[in-house]
C-alpha cells in the first residue's frame, strides 16, 4: 500500500509474485497485473528491488529453493522486503488451476502474485542461512544413504567379478562420503547458535541423538508450532505408510532408526511397547505407536520449552497431549 492510498483510506494489499530463471527475473503485481522483467544480475536485481519499493508492495512471494532461487531470495531478504516463500509444487498446481503456464515466466509470476493475494502467507517464513545449510547437508546424506542401499543390494545380483569389484568399490566410496557428511551435520548442529535451544531440549529425551535432531529440523521445521494431530500426519508415522522418499518418509526413517535404541533407554516408551505387545499387537504396530508417541512428545517439548522428564512427574499432562517424552547406536527396526 502506498502512502497516498493510506491517506485516502484505501485498503489495497499489494502482492508481488517473483518467477526466477537463469537469466531473468519476472515480477507481477496483484492487483493491477503490472509485469516487469529484469536481468538476473546484480544490476537487474537492484532495479527489481527499486520497483517493489516504489510501488509499496506489502508481500513478495516466490518459490522456495536454493541456487538461483536462493540468490534472489537472499537479495530480497537483505533489502528487508516482506518476502515469503512456498513450495514449488504448490505454486505450479495453483498456476495450472488458474490456467496459467509455468514455463512462461510472465504467466508464472502472475500466478504467484494471485496466490499471494489469496493465501497471504506470512513474510519471513524462509529458512535462515544456517537452516538451509543444514538442510542441504542432511538431504545430500540421505541421497547417498539411498545410493548405498541400492548399490549394496546389487552385490547379490551379479556374478561377473569385475562388476562385483566395481560395485564393492562404489559401496565403500559412498560409505566414506556418508561418514564425512554425518560429521559435518553433527558439527553444524553442535556449533550452530540457531539450533541451540532445540538441540538442548530434544537431546534430553532418552534415545534421541544428533541425527534425529538434524532430520527433524530439516524435514519437520514446524515441530513445536502445530498440534499433535498435525505433527503426526506430517511425520507419516503410521504402519500403513511405506517407502522412505519424500518428507514423510525421511521423518519416518529417522524415527525408526532412533526407536530401537530409545526402547532400551527410555522407560516410558518401553512400557508403551510392552503394554501393546502383551495385548497382542504385532511388533511393527507397537513400534509405530512408540514412534508416534515420541514424535508427539518432542513436539510438546519444543512447543512448551520444557525438557524431557521421566516417570510420574509428567503424568499431570499426558504424553499423547504433547508433554515431553542421548545419543546411542542406531539400528533400523525390521
């Protein structure tokens, strides 16, 4: 909203949609439909910032991402503009619903601006540099873990010795790279001041380690800001769900790697597991119930700023309602 609009009492919420390409950046405004294209250079981005400032834009929206998207978003953030980001898929789906092309920067920018005007996402929802760095490390390590598993499975599928040697060398190489990334992830979590509060709270839960902390920060950034039902749904911790790709799968895998050790050192989870199996529940069902209970508990700990407390002292607020439920070896449950 411009100063003239404010003086006249006109309540116009102005949104800018930004579509980024390798050589250009397109900006579209809603309402009004004004569209401008700028070169994706320092000079061009400066001109874009000048236009957004001069028009009194209330909300700037663009798709989340690194690389060229990250550079443009960094510039908008540095200029203290009201930037929000959202998932590329959500924006593409919206553009298709509006009958606008995603391969046309002008039309895609118009779709993003319309989406901003309708949804009005909160500015400042973009991850910090430290969070993006951690996320990229975690995602890359998980990609290598998938590759390591795939390559290891191929060892039983061939007989030719030269091929076996090549696969074995690949498995060893990927294993070394996974270990190197794990060390970087642990260092990032331990040294990052932005993660200190979450790290210290989460590590008070018996069985929780730095790998789970990193996975939750990366794949469940809303931990502590939503209720139990939402966090369970977004974590995908139900036995009927299969596969480990995608956000839900990554959270589920991280929890499954944690839960076996947690059952050895966390008396509340062990009691839950024993109660379910004694009642006839299958091993897998009982494990997933414990994973859900742990995730709900961690969500409550972050939401309330309270560390984990064992035993009767926490019974005044049941664990399933969000109250809090270490580091150790990680063995994935069968």
